[in-house]
C-alpha cells in the first residue's frame, strides 16, 4: 500500500524476556539501501522513521544477538510500529 504523502512511523522496542546486554547490534536499512546503527535505548524510547510519498518502502530492522557462554532458552521481544495518525 502506498501513501500519497510522507508517512512518519514511530518504532518502539519492547525487550520482554531479552536483556539489553543480549543484543549485539540493531541496524535500520533505509529506502536507499544505506544502513544506520540504532541503539537499544533509541528504540525503547521510540524512533521516528519517514516513509516517502508514493513509496512501497518498508523499514527493515536487523537485530543481531550477542553470543555468550550462557545457554538460554528462546527469548522473545517485540518491535512495534505506529503511523503518526495513531500516535
């Protein structure tokens, strides 16, 4: 679905069962293919991402876990997105 105007989306991260130290890196891939490193704190506080008018772009966030010696059962987290009209 494409919008005829610029759409601002607020993206937030809810760690739920994950600890901040368990995340090695978060990267946002922008519409032009460039990558931006994002901190856990930025996403917890809410990061606004603009989607250009008439674009099919969907923000892509890659979350890389940190490998450690501690065995952990599967843990979950949530990445939420709300358009400005929902804020």
